[in-house]
């Protein structure tokens, strides 16, 4: 710790809590709820760098921002979702706000606290956390017995933009959706959107009606699943006056059953699933549209995230002549736009780079373990939530093929069960370690890229922990097995070390 930091700390009271939760997004708010219910005697605080709750749903301001998972499973298991399956950021923020208000969580949350360092002392069995107040620059210090990382996995302040040739020559307005200017005027303008993932599929229909024209430039196509933005089963149950709590539980189970079947089919009969998805696209675009070029991916379904398109809105924009797809690669930028490798000239007043985000590992916080800097990539993950050599810490990393919150809820149960188990044992410290039978286990990258390979993960894989070839030492991305495995974890198993 620097002399300046030491002086600053000596002038500031250090607050202590049993548990410190990092982040007031979907995982952190859920974690605070579960902690208050399952460990009522534990003191805790939630620190977030933003001015309010919500995380992604607060920082992203681009037009039309919405979930790409259904809210019956992206919502918490303990609070029924009553709105449409695909919801806007505003609706999700309101839902989270209700969780905070209904459960008295607000006094536990500190906003505008950006954590800069987390230091573990084995001598004291304590984490010391330094946070900078984003409005004043002052430092605040906290100690905690247990650290619960709910900060997500990408940098909010800056999205990923490739280093394209000549980008500095472009004289129009260049925008990344992650930092969308609230005063951006796109009415009557020609807009070029680079990218074809869920963000592009959201932005394009949201702005197309106001623009002169929107062109979507994609290097390669993405799978989309168009459908109506309502849940027929939920609607039927409401018609016969079933309680919303029961509806929520039934609809969640039905959706998860269907998702499991679809995921398995994507692996066992990928060509059949591919044909079904493309048929859904053709139903909107018609038989004469070149679906093979613009909407037929090179990979099998579910190797990258599959985006649901509510009511086929992006396809309706194409049919109406308000949006055009171009499948090509960028050669270079010009003053007025882009020249593609295929020789097309694409001019635009505004270029939107919907090209993804930058992976963020542990919130870009400076971690040390007994005064030694922590290199997260040197650790081995236990089920994608604990890490060898890192005591009293759990990280929430959700699912790609199922809703993030499903795993956040399960990990919350695990954390609470672990904390209660430690208390019963009189233990101050818990960490995971490879068992004797694991020491010759091959160590592999965090993710099996043959199974799932989005660009942001491939770009940041070197920053992430290693996985083994046994399920205990992997984040399997398999909700349908983890929902049985995680609750059944033996907390006195050989992989857990207490002291």
C-alpha cells in the first residue's frame, strides 16, 4: 500500500461486514436478497460504482435496449414476472427496484463506490477493500470476512471496437452502443450498423422508422429465433385466475424444459435445428430473399448465443425497405463511410459499431493474496465460482444458453449454505484445492471453444482461470445438470479446506 493510501486510510473509518457484495446488478441484488433470507444474522454491504442499481440495464442507453432472455427465467425465482417475456431495460430496472424496496435492501447498498483494490490477509482472515467515491474522489475502506463478486464480466465504460484500417479518416459520427450518446440525432440520417448480434438486432428496428435508411454490415450471419413476445401458457393461466406465483413457477419450468430439449437437439441434430431456425426467418422475409447469404451462419446452432427476435421486428424493417443487410468484410474507412473487401461503398452519416465488449476479469480490481498480486489466470476454477488459492471468495458467472439469473440464484444458495456451514464448524476461512487424484489432471482454457466460442471470450480467454477435465473443475454451462449438482455439493468434500 502506498504512503498516500496509508495516510488516506488513517483519516477514514474502516467499516466491517461479514459479507461484501461487489455490484448491484441482477446478481448482486439477488445475492443481497438471498443473504438476508438465508443468513439473517450476517451483516453485509453491496458496493456499486454506478449511481443506482441495475448494472447493464442502467449503463446501456441505446435505443430499444431489451433482454435477449425471457424474463420468466431471467427474473428471480422468488419474484414473479408479470410482463412480456422479452422486456425493456426500463421494465427490468423497475422489477429490480421492487425487489430492493419490498425486501428492505436499500440501506445495505452503497452507490458511487468504485472498488480499486481487494487485499486478503491470511493472518487476519479478512479482505480489505478500498473504494473510491466517484463523485468526490475520496477513498472508503471496508473489511469483510467473505467477498461475493457479482460485478459481471465486461467493462461498462468502453465497448470493443476493432482497429480497422483508416477509421480515423471517417468524418461522420462514430458510436458504440455501450456508450450511446443520449442526444444523438439520427432522424432522417443514413446509419450503418456494423455487427449482427443481439445488440444490432435490437438497435436496428428501434431506429429504422426514424432514419432515412439503416444498413447492417456483418462479417458473417447470426442465428435468430423470431417469435411473438408473449407466453401463451402464462396468458391461459391468468385467464383462469391462477396466482402469479404459481404461474411464474409453472412457466419457468416449461420454458426450461423446452430450452433443454432445444439445446440437446442443437447438438444431436444440428442440421434439423438449423433448417427450423432458417424457416422462421424465411416466414418473415419471403421466398425470394437471399437467406443463404445473410442469415445462414457458418457454425452449428448454439455455438454462439442465440438471440430471440420479438415479433420478428428486424425482419419487418427489411421487408419494409427501411433496413438492408450486407454480408461482407471491412477493407477500410473513408471520410464518408466504408469500402468493403467485396468492393462495396457504404456511406453513412452515423456508423454504429455493435461489435461486442471487452472482457472484464474480477472488475479490474487489483487483487492481492497475502501481499502477492493475484493473477486470476494462474488459478483453477471450482465449478466456475471458486478458485484455487483464493480464500473466502465466490464469483458469479452465469449461463450463455440459459438465463444468467438461474445460476446467480443457485450460487447464492451455495454461498449462504457455505457461510452457515463455516459458522457451524467455527471456521474463519474456506478455499478450494486440488485433491490428490486431481494433480495430474490436464489444465485447459476456461471454455471449450468447440462448444461455445463468442468473440469476447476468445479475445479474453488468457485472462481467465483454467479448468480441468472433471466436472468439479469446470464451468460446464449445463444448467440442467448443475441444478442437481450444485445443491448436492458436499461442503466437507476433500476439495474444501477450512481453518
